[in-house]
């Protein structure tokens, strides 16, 4: 052991410690602890990667990489389509970085995990209130996987295996659902992902339908009246799964629960969680009380301790894999803990009044932007209804326009062609409370110039 | 001190966030306006902040002390990772921005892939899976896609050792496979006789799709016959899925690609230290062998000259992809943390971390074997497994022992897992503990074991006493679940 | 649980920070190399992190609960302030960069000055003072410089009320003045008779340099005769220094400039919410009247067309400056926080905050006056002062009462200050407490008062029980001070 | 009270609360609580400043201001002269933001302040070890005010009132000392602030000298042999006050204590604390045991609690103003708490080995830069000795050169003319472990071009 002390800053042992410990174990060297590894698989020397580096060097490298991307806050920004840029209060990020939240495991030991557990209980309540449902779980990976799990759950509940995905469901959600369904003998109806067609799903519901999945506001920004769809679905003993990708919308529009949805799934990223280039985000999952034992994912419940004091625990684990193994409701065990904490803190800061005000501002600014765009030759807003995102028909391919806008330092929305084939002339434009009048003006000017 | 629920302290119409006043422009909601209250409580910013700071202090955390939860790998979470994850070029970019505007983010993903593939000696990695179980799904989907492509759709049986994590069988089923359990031998490893028998019984046109095996396994033992196992499975046209939950025992010393593995997920949040955050988010990139790599899910990054490109649709080279697993590209926030962690360690530091993790576990096992009962003989890998024989006739059970650890200032170890051992206690110290901390921990465990043997049952049954709450009634919670707050009846009325 | 000192756990030659290997280039140290060890312990990063996280949990903080420390203004510290203070254009700029490269930082200082001057109705502000006491020094230095410039160097006596903070007389002396105490009247305010007498006795060629007066004063009362006081002092050629420690009771409702003040420091860390940080850093910008503004310390910012300039030397317009108080421009990190706080509140919010602070204090006073004894009659400003009459014959003293508050989950109020009141208890809730929190606090205080009167002395004398430590022996600490760790004798030997 | 609820997010009271509370107090309105304010001073309406703004709006405003400055990390950077750019580990900033440290007051109640108190005790020990002194206080505002206080302390100790400030003392430190001395009848010798003259102070020490103040490395970067100065000072019953502005230097050069200093003061900013445009920084103050009761500032001491357990308290408060009032050793009460915490955490992370390595790197890089500069026509390194900063004589006015470098995106050091009159051709260049080879190369190239 004549190696110098390894100076890697995260490793507390030094060579003296190691020698003393090997001695206690009764082996001569560290290799002895790897004696069960087949000789042929024992790596000689180091893998072909750089050796350890100082924090400063790593930070500098990462900062250089970071600088090679254009961050949303540095330019006029109008992208949505499933990920939304909102202002996140500084309090949120501060709190989720507290050691006690950040570096705790899943709260399997409730006596020393009440911090996490109570926030989960509050989170579940907030999600239930927001969606208008009875109960919610402690979060899923993201909205798309929540959607896929909801379809699988509908099969368990209804014992039927046909699923209808509405034309306005986010194409990535449809794809993720298709992937999971493909191995589980769930048949998904062909769908034609275009604006203005969601109400047609009513015509496809039959007695064989397990569920119909409708997003509102949908991927084109349209607000869908779910009530008649729910009515028809229920008449055929099918479930209505309502989907949303923008939680802020629920501050202003009717909750899916009010409109008869049986399961509500959605993306919570818009509250508390940054864009993160697509992840981590936080999937929300809520349903009617009677379906609770078929719900996937972790749930937290109220109970009492040995003194009779209120406390919280993870519960209904008989649905989960570590008990049920191959009979589990889902293979999911990790939730999106820290994102779910961020979501619940943001919601607590907002409260009823704040969330509504935030939603109103989003809508107002979007209306203003829609008016500007409607005044531009070569651009037409297709939506009759929308919340903070709408579809614009352009006289040029949207992807090209977006690239030209990017060259001018504007991130001007998401081309529909990025999500699904065809409809190259459609552009999705999203406006939030972070968009300034100046941003909108600059965008309008640039768009007019490009389209002219 | 109990902390009330936000619903119990908030007042309507307060808010902790100010907005400019709306100007009252016309709406385009099509008559779908929400009416009435949502029911969310209103709190000012200071009230909200205090609520969460107080709640946080009711949590135990790796930053506070030893967290020896076996199979969970609670290691140091460097703050540099957090800083890097928040850099605007990673945290504040939209997944659907033009690719020319996210080159740095794509480059990071590409670099991460390179590190993972090199550490595993595997030719491909799918980054998108959002957690370990999602990675399992990814690997098993790829296997299924490959089987289907080869016209081997009759291969639907997956072998799973009985000691496996519950997610393994759950995943197999979710991918449309059936599960067949393989027993363990007395040494805690796969019973090779049984395995060979199963394989040969499956015959010429074997229905065996593959095996899902954790290595080191959930008993903390390296599967010494692993290469033969891989050969056997490959011999019947099956594939070898390795559960990478314990890859932290191998990094830098053993490469899964050298063991015949076809697919393995890597828990970035365990092995590479992205924080657990009270339950996630995780990230489960899955390395794939040559046989499987064409079936990787979308999207993925490729380097094209000096440019990085995102392959998003199943066309051209990607036409064999089994599809999309989630909306976007996976867990960027975990990628940046994991790469930061790996670069900080480097090839030498990663290897040293692995060795220290294994050393620490063996040190604990060696130091406790005279008072507790190791489940198996010989050295372990990164975690030490004990059973409850040493508690026989003491009246103290594994659960009691675990709860008593709380009063000693520690988080309990994993208990009753793996199921193959009676009253299992699985201790994983990780490489992040100093010898001093380990010695204190060992001394606490010894004194607990001796106390149990001395018949001091009471203190175990009452434990924990020094915790925010006493033992919680889990049965009650499950029997009549209360999963959300509801307003007290009178309050609900008062609000009309 | 006790947390050892880092010196007791560290091992030599470990480090929590990696550096690239030195290349062994020649040194240019002129033979002044250090030899041997410094004696600092070595810890890895995870050990270090855990040490401080554990220690932090032994602190009480405003983020955890009510912190009613009178005269200290423990209000909400918004996290936005922390975020802004860390922006690179403020945190990562050097004080001696070319001025063209720090225009944003200078603009921020200029904006802050505008807000402070407007709130005070004063024509100038010196930003450099690094704390309240430093601001006092600034104001008194300016007064002295003005007096000297006017040939009034015989004016060396400063009047200070006996209720003043100890820093007032200490500052006066540090500026070469003598201190003359003015008594308080039975209402807790300046005894005007005594003041008038002192002033008229000082005669034609009065030696009175000025007065240092806190307003609202340390009893939490507005000095209702303040304008007359200013006139009297000005009448003998003296200047009025106002201690701005309690400016938070006036912001947006009363402007010091309208009261005849010549100089007043503003504790950004109290009034404008830059955090206390366990004892600082503070920041004490000092507003100055027309009479004093030419004597302001260097450096300061001026706007010149569209450019901001830093005046750094005593030339030209700055030739009357009394000089430099510290190395650079003061506490930029506090400026950015304070301005962020002020802009967040705006003129309406600042006024509302002042009103809420005063309202909260009066609510506490009113709610406790039947069980405790307010020191003075009538309403108070931002803090409620009680004396110990209600504890008479109970055997419980102010100190005991304060320590018992800890067991109720609160930080004690300020005790034994101001000195003019026997067994003083000074309670400042600030505007950051909700009515709910105040009601809980009041109810705790009531029950303590009733417990004291009921003769339950024991629980007070033993308090605190629910704290990381029991009562500490301060006498022992002072008698034979141990101000640092030293290695145990045997260890010192072992290290040779 | 028909005002709408004030929505300012930091204020928890609403109008109902306020009305109920006024009722309890027994007054009609809030104005009644301000009745002692003279009529003429009661402000009508609001002060003339903008009304409250959203967090997002304030953050955007501040980000714009921030973007108007050139941050040190964004360019090749070589400024020192009293403020030093070092890499601060992410752990430091994370820990000082913990609520329990950030939002606590001065630890007057030791039972619930052991977190702050123990770190102060550890800090004091670290400072004592680093400086080679017996004891240290719990920090001062900054190095310059610590220096001024040390001179005042020397007067108290020696009962003499002449102070000699060495030529190499940072001119701002000298100025701050002069300001404080001016009102306290302390006479300060004229000094000629130039390189290469510090050893001459020996000749000026007489029996009337209270103290001699010598900085090493001095403002020109020169390392001064303090031992002979200490010897002469002690022979005349004067104190040697040793000053440093770069704590990292003490990792590599002899401690002032070893060389006979009686009081050591310095700036701690270089460890744990950012540049912050000059503040907050953290003043270090250490002295011999026998002088401890004359030391200004807070100190923390060890004691026991009622159970006999070790604990820490603020002590020796009989020196302080809240007890001593006009007889206090100084008017200082605030220390630099959070900066002092940052310093002590950074020191703990470094340890002996880390600090030495850091210091060696600083010196090596500086030597490398000095070699580059010495190879440039029109530039000459004057120093025979230095740590990480040295003085360069240029063939043009340094301020002009620095401005030209800034125009090229290089922050190329501090002109001596910025600190003191005359010597316009001198430039102070500082190199730390954060300087890369590329930075140094770029700087050298640019400098050569400008001087040619």
C-alpha cells in the first residue's frame, strides 16, 4: 500500500483507515473482497476516462456547456406544448434545497420522515382540489407516463381493453401510452391529431371502450367541453381520463372533476418546476374515491402514532411491487419527490387567490399576443378558445420560421411538425405571465418580417 | 411540536405571491370558466416559508447522519451537483427549442452517454428512462422488440431469482411476460442446478425470453456464476437483463459488458449521487448490447460532425426503436448532476469509491458478526446482510431493532428485504462514511444487540422515543385510508 | 446530541477540496516559507457538510418561529433578496475594476441612495458604513468635521439620553467627544426640563456639539417633543444625530428630514431585511442634512450624464470629506438585498409594513397588560416594553421568564434593556407575524405569567429544558476565558 | 376601512385581522397609534416612490442591472489589491443559506444558538492557528477597520499615541486608520507609499512609538521579513501590528505570530467570501493572550451548561458597549457573522493540506504570469518576492492600459494610481488558482500588443 492518499474530496477514508479496516476484516488487500468476480471480468487498471478533477475545473467545464445553449429567460420566449415557463418564487428553490428534504430517501420510516410525508399529504390534497377529484397519489414521473398508467388502470377497472385517445392529446403522451399499451394487449384507436376534432370522440365510444382520453386545453390550446364526453362514456361503462399539460390553466377553467372525469392526469411542471430541458417534471394523478385501490404509485395517508398524535405514512402498499411483485398495479416505485415538493410549495404560496390571478394574467397576455398575431399578414390564429397557448397557421413551414426567429434571438414557439407528421404550417405559441409587452411586440415585429 | 396542515392555517384571499393587476381584457375561454373557490388556503410568504422549514426538521437525511438503508445507496450528495443542475443552459431550456439553440444541453447528454458506456463497456445507452423501474421497462421492452423482430414471439417467460426486487417481476409482467422464479442456493446466490434444469427443460424451441438478475444481488453478493448464467440464457436465444441497482459495487472494477449483460439500467440517483429528494426524481439510463441497441427508445442524441442532433422519430436508422417512453428526453436535471459527479471523481475516484463502499460494508459485517448473525458466510460486496437469528428468543424483532436505531440517532437499515432471509437486516454504509462514523455506528449496533440479548425488550418495543413521533399505526392507515385533508363539517358549512 | 469540534474529528492530510497537482515551479518567497503544520484539521467534504448541518439545527431562527427580540427587528428575510445578492454583476465584481465595467453595480448604489433619501427626506446619504455603529461613527465624524470647519472645535460635548443604546456613548467617545447623559421623564421620554436647562446653562459659546437621540426611543416610544429638541440643539449651533435603529416604526409615515435630523444611520439589516446571519454582516448607510453632506466619507457614487462615477479621492467637490471609513465602497451585498426588499414593497407596502409592525406591537401590549406590567402608559410604537413588577414576590426574575419562553418554543424577548426600566422585557414582533402566530404567542406568555404568579418557580429556574443545552455558565466563561481549542496535552506530544 | 386587502406577499395580516386587532387595542384606526408624531411631520399619502411589484418584476429589474457589469468569472481576471477571486466550493454557499444560520440573530441566548456559537469558537481557533497567535475575536467588518481598531488598541495597551504605518500598507487601510485615529489623538507618521521600503520602518521606531503596522505580503505584493521589525519594536515597548489582505498567503509563508507580531489583523474575504464589489468582507483580528482584554469585537468562549455539558457563549462582554457604554473598547457590536461562517467552512474544507496546496498553486501560477510579463517589452516585474500578486512597471500609464485591456474583455489588474497619488506607471497584477493557462496567455498577448 504505498499509494499516496487519494485526495478525492468526497471520500473520507485515508490509507491508514483502509489498512486498519482490511485488518479487521482479515484480508490482505481490497482485491480479496472482489474474489467472487470471475477472473476474466476483473478490470486491470482504470477505465479509459479522465481522472478526478477539482470542483473548479468541473464547474468551469459545465459552465462552458451551459453557455452553449440559449436559455429561455435570456430571450423573448413563446414555447409551450407540454412544458411551460413560469416564474418560480425564490422561496421554492431555497426550500427544496434544504438538506432534510433534498437528501432524505423515500419516507419508509415515518417516525423520522414526517417532513416529507406531511408535504405529500398536502400535495395530494392540493392536486385533488385542483382537479376536482376525490384523491390523488404522491406523483408520477411526468404527465405522459401518468397518462399511460391511467389507461392501464382503466383496463384493470373496466376489464375492457379498448382505449380512445382524443385527437388533441399531446402526441408524445399518445406515444408513451402506445408504448406501454403495446405489451399489455390494450388496443388504441387510430387517431388523427388535428385541431378542432376532439368532440368527435363521442361518436367512437362503444360498449367495448375501456376509456376515452381527452386533453383540455389540448395540444393545440383548445379548451374542450368534457361533460358530454363523460356522459357518453359513463353510459357505456367506460372511464373518462382527462389530461392536462398546463396546471395553471386549472386556475381559470372548470376542473375536470366538475365535468365528470373519472381519472385526471397531467403535468405539474408549470408550478414550481423549471423547464429542465424536459425533465425532471412531475406527473399528477387523481381519481374518484371508488377507484383508489386501482391507482398506481405511492400514496400517503393519515394515521396516529402510539401516543395518539396525528401522523402520516405511506399506505396502500399492497398495490405496490415490493409487496405484490408481479401482481402490482404498476412497476413504478420512485415518485418525483423533490419536484412534487416544489409543486406543493408553489401552490401553497399561490393559494386560491394567487393561482387565479396568475391564470388570469396568462390568459390576458395570450389574448393580447393572439390579437397581435392575427394582425400579421400570413398568420392566422386558428383557436376559438384557448388558455395561454394557441395554434397559428402560417404561410410558410413553421419549423423554418422558428429557426429564423431563433436566429434573431427569439424562441417563437413549437412547430406542430416537431410533434407529429404533417401540418407543417402550424405553430404553437404560448404566452405566460413572464412574457412582457416588449417581448410580445418584438416577436410580432419579427414574425411579420419573416412572413412578409 | 406539531405543525398544522396548511389547510388549517391559511385564510382565503391571502397570497404569498404578488402579480400585476389584470387589465380585464376579454376572455376566450368558450364559457369554460371555473366558478367558485378551488379550496386552496392562502398564506403569506413568511408563513409558507416557516411551514416548510419547520416540517423539514422532522426529516432525517444523509446530511444529518448515517443512512444505512440497504439497496438504496444513500451516499453524499455534493452541492456542486445542485449548482450545476441549475445552470441556465440546462435548467432553463425548453425540450422543444430549435436544436441549434440547445447544443450545450445535447453535448452534455452525449458526454454522459460516453461515460456510462465506457464504465459499462456497452455500445449504447438509452437515457430517457425516468427511474430504475422505468429503466427495467426500457430494457425489457427492447428485449421484447428484439424477440418480436426475430420472430420469437413465443418467448414470453422471464426467469427471476426469488431474491429479486419486486420491481423485476412487476416490470416483466408490465411488458407482457410471465415470471418464473429461480431459487437461491444456501450461499445466497442463484441455484445453478435449478437454473440449468429450467433451461434444458425448456427444450429446443425454448420459451425463455431472458433472465432478470441483480448483480451484486440483493443479498449483497456477487453472482460468481454470472458468466455461465449469461451463456446459458444466450444459449436458448434469451437475453440477460441485469438490474443495475447495485452497480455502485462494481463501477471502475467490473464492467457489465464483460459479464454478458444485454441490458442494464443505472440508477443515477443511487450510483451517481443525484439526491433522493424524499422519493425522487430518479433517472434510469439503460445500457444496451449490440443485440438490443437498435431497439432503443426515442428520442436520443447523435453526434453529426460538430453538431449534436436529437433523433425524435422512428425513421431511418431509428425505425426499429420500440417507441417513446415519456414526453421528452428524460431527466436532464439528473444527467447534469450525475456527469458532474462522475467527472469530479474521474476514473480513479470512481474506482476508489467502489472499493471504499465495499470495504465499509465488510468492515461493518466483520465488526458485528460476533453479536449479530450474518445471513451468509464470507465477505460481502457493498452491503452487509444479517438475519434475525441473533434475536431468537429475545422477544425483539427486526422491526423493533430497526426502530431502536432511531433512538441511537441513526436511520434504520433496510428490513425484511430480501425476502429470502428471515427477518433480514440489510446495511449499506456507502463510501461516504468515515471510519470514525462507522466505529460509532458499530458501537451503537453492538450495544443494541447486547441489550436485546440481555432481555431489555421494553426499550425496543417502545422505540422510537427520541423522534418527532412515536411508532405510527400503519394498519389503521391502510384499512380506512385518509388520503387528503377535508374541511371539518362545521367549517364546510360556514363557508356555505 | 453533542457535535464534536472539527479539531476533534479531523485527521491530518485529508482535505475536502481537490486541487490540480502543483508542478513544482521555483518559488519567489524570499525564504519566508512556512515550515511545519498549521494545525488545521482535515475533513472530507461529506464530513464537513454534515458537521455544519448538524450544528445549524442547534440554532433558533426567524424561519422557525417568532423572534421577538426588541430593538433587533427580526423580520422575514425574503429569499428573493438572497437570489439577487448572488447575481454575478453584484457578487462577482471587484471593487477596483475599471468603472466602465461596473456601471450596473454603481447604478444599483445610486438607486438605493434615491430610495433612502426619499424615505428620509434628506439630501444625501453615505452608503459606506458597514453596520449601525459604523453609521453612528459616520454621522458623528461628519458633525465633528463640520464643527471643525466652522471653527467650533470647542464644541465637544454630546448629549445622550440615559435610555440610549450603549453604542451611542461609545461612538461619541470614539469620535473624541465627551458624553453628557439626559434623564428620562416618567413617561419614558426625554426630560425636556432637564434638556432645556442643560442647553441654557451651556451659555453663549455653548460647548454642546449635538445630541444623539433614538427615535422611536429604546422604550418603543415616539419622542413627541422631537422637533423642539432639534430646534434647541440647532439653537446652540449643535447637530442632531438620530439613531435610526428603530426607523422601521416610521418608514413611509414619518420622514426624519421633517423632524430636524442632521444625520441618521439606517440599519439595512433591520429595517430593510437583509438577514442577520447570526451577527452580521450589517450595513449602516447614513443620511445627512444639507449642513453635513459635504463632509460625507469616501468613496461615493455620482451620476454624470448617463454614466455613474465613483468619487474616490478628496479632491474638488469632495475636498471637505472627512475621509475614508473602510477599504472599499461598503456592503454591496446588503445594498442589493435592501433595494430588492424596498422595491418589492414599494411605497405602499413599506408604509403598510410600518403600520403592521406598530399594530402587532400594540396588539401584544394590549393583550398582555392585564397579566404583565407595561413599563409606560399609552400605546407604543413598534415594540412593547414591560417591566418586572408583575413578577414581584414570585421569585421569578426577568431572566427566568425569558428562558422559560424557550421551552414554549420561542426566542426570548430582549431583557434588561433599556436600562431605565427595572427588569425590562422588550418585545418586538415586527410586521412579519400573522395574527394566528401572535395569538399563540400571547397565549403562551399569558400562561407563563399566570404560572409565575401561581408560584411555580421551579419550572422557571430550570428552564430551558427543551433546548439543545441547559442554562450556560456565563460567569465561568468570562472568569477564565477559553477562546479557542487547544490540543489535549498527550495529543500535542504525539504530534511531536 | 374599505381599502382592498393589501396583497404585498410578505405581510401576513389582512384587513379583517387589522380591524380585530385595533379593536382589542381600543383605538379606531391605525392613525391613532401614531398620535405622538407632531402634526407637521405626519406624512399625507405615500412617499414618491414606485408601489409594490411582483417578485418577477423586481428580479427582472435587478438582472438587468447585474448584466450591466462585467463579472470577474466571465473574463480573464487579474485584480487583487485587497480583494481576491478564489474558487468558493458550492458547499459553502449552500450552508450559509441554511435558515438556521441565515436568519438567526447574534447568539445572545446561548441555549438555542449553539450552532452559531460553536462555529465562532472554531473560527477563532482557525484564525489563531493561521496567524500564529494565541487568540482571535469573532471577526470585524473588514480588514481595514480591523487595522484601524488595532491601532486604537495599541494606544490603549501602550498608553502611547504614535503610530507608524509602513509604506507597503494598503493605502485604503492607512486611510481608514487615519480617519479613526484623527479623532482619538493618535499621531500617524507621514509615509511614502512605494515598493521596496518597508524595512526602513525600523529606523523610525522610538520610545514614543505605540505601534508599527506592517503588511506582508504588502500592497505591492512584497513579502516582508517581520522578525527584525518586531525585535526593534519590542525593544521600544511598541507593538508590531501585522496586516495581511490575502489569507491564502498564510498557507505558504511564515505566520506573523512566528515572526513576533503582537496583533495580527487582516482581510478574510479570500476564503469563503466573494468579491461582492468590496463588501461584505470579513475582518480577522488576533492577538497575544496577554492582550485579550483589550481586544475589540465579540468573542466566543467555552463553558458548561447546568448539566455540565460543554457549550459556548459570547463572553468578555465587559469590554463591550452594551455594558461599558462610553468606556467600551470600541463602538463595534455587529461582526461579520455570515461571512465569518463562510470563511470557517471554507477553512474546514481545506484543512492543512488543502490550504497549502491552494497556496502553492496560487504562487506557481503567479510565478508563471510574472515570467510571461517579464518577457514583454515595456513591462517589468519589480518584485523580488511575492505570493500571488506583484507590481509591474509599464511604459505607459497603468490606468490607460487597464482601460484598453477592459475594452478587449480582460480585467488586467489594478493601477497603483487607483490607490494612491503618483506612480502612474505601476500596475498590480494578481493571479490565483482560478486563472487558467489560457487566461494568462491571452492577458500576455494583449498586454504586449498594447505596450508595443
